C-alpha cells in the first residue's frame, strides 16, 4: 500500500496491476487492448477498509483489470480530519487521486456508502468514468434507514463494542451470521481497540450520508450503470437499487440471491461475475 496527499490530507491506497499475459489468458473484456489495462476503482462501504475488497480484487486482477482501492478520508487507514465530509468531497478526492497516479478513466465500483460516492463521481466527473456500479446503494432514505444510521453514529461515539454489535444484524444475512459467528466475535475485539478518532471519523461519515440527495440527479448520469443488490439486504433493500436502475438512462439491475447487505463479503464470486459482465458490455457501447 502507499499514501497520497490529496486535498491536503493523506489517503491510503493500493494500485495493483494484473500479471503480464493475464488478460489474454482470461480471454475477457480486458484482453487484446494496447497500453495499460482498464482500471477499476473499488470504493468502500462506510465501515470497510482496503482489505475487505481482497476476494473481489483478486478476481478482477485475474481477468486482466488493474485495481485501485483506497480508504476515504475519515476511514481506518487514511487521515480523519475534522469538519464535514460529503459525497462530493469524496468524489473530488478520487478525481485528484487519479490525476496524481496518471490514470485517465476508471470503472467506479462502490458498495453501500461507496456506491453513493461512485454515483456522485459519475455525475460530476463523467470524463473520468468509464462506467459506474452501485452495489447495495441508495440515492435517498426512509425513516428506517435514517434511524439505523443515527443508531450507528450514537453507538460509535458511545462504546466501541456496542457500536460493532449494532452493525451486524443490518450488514449480514442470517446464514452468514450463523456460519461466521466466531470470526465476527474475534473482530469485535479488534474494533474495540481502535483509537477514538476512528469513531469520530465514522460519525462524520454518517452525517455525510444523511445529507444524501441523489435521486433527482440520476438522469444526469450519462455513463453505463449497473445497480446490484443482495435480495436479503434489510439495510438498503432492493427497492433502492431499483430507483437507481430506473433513474439512470440505460442502467442494468441485478439481484444476488441469499446475500445480505455486505455483498462484496458474502458473495464475492457472484458479484465479480456480474461486474466482469458489466465491464464487457460497457466497453462495447
């Protein structure tokens, strides 16, 4: 991993390239192109970090794509400055990170909070966006989702263990919770040991989300778009992804059966297959 100074703050990032010949061997949409392989920017959910993308990133690399991951300002590995955050600010950070790395265009792929950043990026920087995939994302919220985010924010500022426990039922399907009970319990201890400013940064990310007003702007997104959601997602259920698919001209909608909100963690293989099909279709437009 490496660190870039963007907008006066440090962003932790990782840029990985496929092994030589990978694209040709895979025979996918990345094969047979001159110059650098196409780049996919994987954008974190609110409580994620770079490492959570590993299974998806490995699949994309094997198919011949270059993969960029980074922690947003306010997240675990990047700086957590005081002051308000916003989706527009995160999108600008991504644009400046790309400029610093000499990357012209990316497929912007975001999950949950990252999907809202990806949609904002596609709206504000269409020249830098080859396509946008919104995974378990929203462009607005109802009182249930608002209450969940406010609960997370309050818990983050009150007690780390209570905070972590408050995330679990909203994030994972019942099947995943049952199958990974010990792993999730161990992770609670790691979260409890994080510094206070991590939780303060998380609270600012919550405030950023609660200011979302993207539904009315979906028609302004001119890039190919995929809206994909786990059918067991109770935090941001499928109806929100249908709003995105209906609002972005020409967008595609897909559901992953049996998966909860953390689709990138619960079903990375199926998600990767959907993404690779989307990239191939977008490249042909």
